[in-house]
């Protein structure tokens, strides 16, 4: 009896040992987790849970989307597939570059809101040239993501601003890869310091919206490496983003998400990327090719993709070990995620604190383009502001599409000026706000998809009555005209009434200028824009121009901070304002050509037209072109004024002969009357040996602390051989050629204040890379 009892007692344990519980993520090694997955689980795991579109059934025409789960964070762009039996949670992925993009209200939680901070757009942040500031923004941004239950931010975006008409330029940082890469690295570090991830996007050469899902970017190996990949390389090496998002376009004939040499050879083998790659939403064509290319995750994911991957594994077209490696890559990142750690998010980020950081960052990235006769800051006695332009009463906080943010409010310039103690002319305010209200009533916003496909056009500028204008010129102290522009994903900007001012805008600016100048009063233009516009025809008519970009939800307050002189403008252009659109080096190759005879039916039944664009300007993008070919822009790269002035002195190099590394030091002194910060830009002119070289390239930059009048700061910049090198196509290597180099330190690409030279005694081969992504056709590339 005794023996029977003990046997019975043992039974449950024996049963347990015979059917061991499944391995658990975090407790068991990743290979064991992957091994324990069924093939069905595997193919579902590499595709996300799809997404809901308001007013639309699921996107998948082939039956139900995989692993549809209840929304944890409604409005987030996507989620990954959970496998609870293996301890694998679902991660939440959310847009976007300007803030956490989620639904602000939830049906099941009446009375509760989920608004997010609209940060200043990327172009503004880059114009601060301040990586410390951007990292602080990133830290607050990442905290907000974490407190709203997000695991990975689909941000930052860092494609090169190749052409002013690029519809998503506001989401991107610069025309220069060093700025783009450095600012990205700072943002990634900031966001990821919270233990949430980033997805740097869109990898790569995704520089237009026209035909974005079909366009084949034809680009030389050198331009690709030096201009379009360089920023990503800097960001990966400096900040290890958790993920990278492949782009929609093709590069030299292959979709980026299907290009092994981009995602494995370059990204992982050459740069050492440790995270995983996801597609852009519905990007690419062939899920099996994407798996083989090491694009780990297909977003937002469809049942059809999983089915095709399953068939390919079964037929042997896709080795299961490749699928396993893709899964392991996602799981490795997942181990760090808040979802895996079971983080109890509050849904209560400190929005007030974040708004204050957003305001501060916004003011730091604004660029003072013109300031004749010290028209700004607004004179202390000038309290009555005549605010013109519809945009002054309706701020454009940020762009549209996935780069938009559901914010609780936005501060208009009129409100910002009011908050700063100015009296905004009430009669003007009434005229403009009535006009805007009337327009909005007549043009109600459509549904999400209709707005995406065919957005309601913004109100045209209000043609202000001349008598009212004359009256205001007599009554008010100063005129401010605010000009707005908006754009976003899905389409590029156009020249008429967008890059160029509309006729009404030109007429109103001229009329305001005439009326106020007749009374010896100043006229200031505020540009609330996300991308470059034409300034030449009107800039001489006004006294001052403040480029406020799209400054986020506190925009009006931040603009007022700069206009009033509370903050000294220390932003500098990270993108050139050309004198004429035709001067833009990519003008004749933007947005490329379409092949309508080869059109097919694509996503959502939309026409899909094959297209291609050839980057004939090669490496001569932005200032690299203007400085080398002596084309004078309206406002050059690196340019921006301040309310004070700075002197540069004592540029010293640590050696006259380069031996692997060199330090340049320079002293900057505030020689003006008010405290300010100076952006210090270090360009290098390299000897042109066998390699065609731009006249100068930005190789380092820094920003001083706030310097009081008379105060100085010495900045040090380290240059390595890599900083001097160019990509030599025949040898697929980075070479710093022998010869004499000039270090040029200054306040813009054209305003060089100090120079010094050093010699590289013999060619230095910095790195040998793989011969990959070779163009399939001859490119008639611009050479100097
Ligand atoms: C955009 C991405 C975005 C994704 C998810 C795509 O249309 O190109 O930048 O992250 O949607 O919303």
C-alpha cells in the first residue's frame, strides 16, 4: 500500500517530464524557441498582424489577415504576431518622425485622451545642428512612446533632401549625409535610452513620392555610397538602431526589400548592423525574395505573404534556415522590448514637460534668413502687431501622412504673439479667422483614405482689402506676414502655388510692404514651411525673414520667442535655398519618367505605373553642387543670421602632416551685443587626384554653448582618414588621396572665416567594400 501511494504521488511529475512545456522566450535560448515553432507559426511571425483602415475592411484580399489581434494601441501603424505558448508577445510599432502617431480617443474609454506631442519636424531639428538638443528631444519622445505602450518608433527618417519638391522632405533632415547621419544617431540614442526601439527609414535612396512603389532609382555606386547610404551608415555605427525600414523603391533594378546586398552585405556585413529589417508598409513585391534578402519582417503583413513563404519553404525555394535566421533576428530585438518585459505603461506621459522641450527645440532650429537694419528682434516699443497671412492664424505644426501627429492643440502665431505680450490687431484677426472658418465650412475634411488619396486643398491666401491694409499700416507698429506650406507622403510638391508663391501671396506681401514702408514701419515674413520655396522675387521687398519651418504644437510660442528676442536665432540651413528651381542639380531628373504602357493594377486596385529616375547629378547634391559649379543660391547651406555676431580665430591643426588622425581647434567669440550660440562648420577641400572632388565637403560641425557678449569658446574637431575619403568605384574602396587638404572653418558653406592646410603624404585606403548594387545601365553622370 505504501508503495502504491508513493507511485501515485510520482505520477504527475512523470507526466510532466514526458510532455515538457514549450520553451519560453527569455528563459530558453533563441534557437530553441525557433525550433519549437511550427512552420505555420514561423510564416505568420515574419509578417505583421496587418492594419485597420477606417472605413475599410482588412487590406488582404486573400482571406483574413494573419493573427489579427485586438488593438493594444489603437492608431499605431502595426503590430507583430504573438505566440503566447512560447512567451512571444506582440510588439507595437508606431509612426512617426514628428511624434507618436496614435488615435487620440478610444471608443471603449470615453473621457480619456491619448494625445501626443507634435515635435518640430525633422528639417527644423537638423537646422539646430545640435546633437545634444536632438538627443534630449529623442529621450522625451521615446518616453512618450513607452508610456503609450509602443515598442518601436517608425522613426527617424533620414533620406536625403535631393530636390526641394520632395513631398516628405519635412520628415527628413538634410541634403548632407553627415548632418542627416549625426542627427539621426542623436535621435536614435535619445529614443532608445528609454528601452524602446527605432526604425531608421527609408533604406535607401527613397527621395521622391511620385511613383514611390514602382520607381527604380538608377544611381552610381559612388553617389549611393557617399550621399544616399552614408547617413544610414553613420547612424548604424554610432547608435545601433533596433531596426531599419527598407524603402518602397528599387535601386538599380531591385526592390530594396528584396536586395540581399543592401540588407546583408552592406548593412550587416560592412556596417555591423545587429537589429532587424522591416519593410515599409506593403513595400516590395515578392515575400520570398524579401525573406532571402534578409528583410526579417514584412509589414503590416498579409495572409497571402505568409502563404507564399510557407509554399516556398515546402518547395525548397526558401531554405528554412533563412526563415529561422530572420525570426531569430526579430526575437533578439524583442527581448529588449517593453512588451516582452511586461512594462506597465501609464498612458500618462508628461505632456506638459514635453511641450516645453518641443518649444525650446523649435526655437533652436529656426533660421533667420534676413534681418536688414536690425529689424528683429521686434523693438521693445512695438507692441501692436499687424499679423497678415492665413497661416498666422492657423499654424502648420507639421506635415501630413504618417509624419503627422494627433496633438491636443497647436499654438498659432497669433496666440504666440499674444502670449508674449503683443497686441495682435483684432480687426485683422477677425478678418482672417472668419475667412478660414468660412473656407473650412465649405470644404469639410473627407474620410481617412479619401484624404490620403486626394487631400482637401488648403485654403488659398486671403486677398486682404487695401483700405484695411492702409488703415493698419497707420495704426500698428510692425507688420508680420506668415506664409505656410504643407506636404506629406504620397505625393511630391509642385512648382505653381507651392514652390512658387501664389499670385495672391505675392500681391499681399508687396501691398503690406508698400503700406508699412510708406509709414517707415518694418515688415517681417515668417515662413511656416516644411520644404524649400522660392524666395527671390519677394525677399527684397521685406526687412526680415524668419524661417520657422513646421515647429510642432508650441510653434506660435516658439516663433514669438525668436521674434521678441527672448531666444537668439541659432539655426542654420541644412538644406540650400536655390536662386531658381532650374539651378537645382536634380531639376531635370525629378521625378523621373513613367512607363504608362506597362501599367498594372497594384495595391487597393490602384494603377501601378513602372517608373525610373536617374541620379545624373551623382555626388553633386545640394551645396556640393552649388559650391563646385559656382552657382550662387538664394541662401546657401549652413547659412543663418543671429542677433549677435561671432568672430573666429586661432584655427590650429594638431599636425601639418596627416598620420591617421588630426585635430582642428578654433576659437569662437561673441563679438556682438546679446548672448547667442554659433554653429561652427568645418569643411574640407581635398586634392583632386584620380577622383572627382566637390569644392568642399562638410566633415565636422559643432555648436557653442550660449556665449555672452565677449565670451569665447574653443571647439575641437577630430578628423580621421575616413573623414577625408571618397569612394573609388574601380577599386570599390574608400580612399583619402595624397596631396594638400584645406580645412575651412566658417559660418556657412560660403562664409569661410579661417583656413589651414595639411598634407596626406600617400594615398590611404581606408576601407575595401563589396562590389554591389552596380547600375545596370550607363549613367551620364555630372563630373567637375
Ligand atoms: C510610410 C512609412 C510609415 C508606414 C507606416 C508608410 O506609408 O512610408 O514611413 O512608417 O507607412 O505608417
